[in-house]
């Protein structure tokens, strides 16, 4: 089984680029103010993020297990099932680290939706070509605690537990 997700260089790329620039330009002003080393480290972990992925390419294939004789080391697997197409996605992320206890929390969610073209066969070998709706999503939650590794708090280690899921 092979799954590859990659951004196409179609007009959606420019929307992605504009959104990235907007998110950089919306950084809080206090991020550049004079802070103690501890405040600077803790403020990095405080963020809100919203994003769009206007053109996410999906190309999913399942090899059928047979390999032909090929020259030059090329991949020779035959594919019995393939789904491909473009999806539109969005998501958000929230992160926070408390100043006093140095407790870290992070929540994120990503979702992509669209139609995929299916080219394959039934279990009895009858060829099938169809279009189907696709939904791909991820969410995760992290919880941890920061520990200062130096007296002046210039170095902070934050181990965390992460819980999450992926659905397709």
C-alpha cells in the first residue's frame, strides 16, 4: 500500500502562498518586545493557527503482489487498485504554555474533502472505474510540562504525551 499527498503547482499554490504570508504578518506585536528568556520561550508555545490547503493531491495505489522482470532496477509491481484526485482542506491549531507551572497543551485538527477517481477491479477481477467522495482527517492533542535546564531559563525541555487519530 502506498499513499502520497503533495501540493500541486496549480493556481491553488498562489492562494496557499498568500495565506502563508498573511499568517506571518499576523504575528503578535508582543513577540518582538523585550522579554526575559523564560517569557520568550513560553510565548513561542502560545499560538492560534488557521489554514487552508486549496489543492491537495492524493495518489493511493495498492500493488497486486506480482512483479514482472524489469531492467535498470525500475519498480515493476502491477497495481490492482488506484485512487487519485484533488482535495480541498482546512484546519486549525491551538497551543498554550502556562507561565507559572509551565504546563503545555496543544490541539490541532485537519480535514480534506473532495472526489477521487477509482481505477481497479472487484475481488472477482471485473474492472471498475468510478468516482467517489473522499474525506481525510487528523486530530491530535498534546499535554506536557516544561522543565528549565539552566538557572537563567534560557533552555527549556518539554516532554509531552500525544493522543490522536487519522481517518480516511
